[in-house]
């Protein structure tokens, strides 16, 4: 799913900037950026793969991460800032990382090692995403 009608050259630039995430582990399936209002800004799949759900449902799936982020804000004073949100399902794992006013969601196959969540978060923190 390209950037919702934005030009292909921008999509190639985005894909290039996100390449380190796809190289991080062989199980990475896709990387999506959502606004805190749940708006899907883009979703880029690994070559040769497609979303497990129908494409029109992808924004709704990702909206849930913006809601989860909002639900944790009241805890920040006592628990510290949010580092990641992890959801492990039978067929996929979703890992969401806060980026200022956005969330970067990395979807992987179930074989992604959960002990690597923080290491992936450090990589995500270094990347410039728009």
C-alpha cells in the first residue's frame, strides 16, 4: 500500500529510509506509520508479501495502536515514557514504537524474538521518518 496517492518517488525514498528495519530481522513483514489520530500515513510491505487481512481493513487494525498509546498516557508520570507496544498473535506480531506525534508499527511473522523488541526500538529511534 503506497502512501495513499502520494508520488512514487516519495514512496521509494520512504522505502529506502526504512530499509534498516527490514534488514533487522528476516521475519519483518511490513512497516507502517500512523498519526496519533489513527490516520494511516503509509504502510510498506516486504517485497512479495501482502497483508493478512483485506487491504481496506489495514487502517482499522493500525488505529488500535493509536488508541493503545492514548490509554497509556496517564501512566507516564509513574511508569515512565512508552517505549513500545507489543501484540503477539497466532499469525503475526505487531510492534509499535512512538515517534513524536506518530507511531511506527512493525509487523513480523510470529518467529520474531520478543527479546529483540528493545533493540529494534533503538534502531527505530535513530531513523528519520516522515
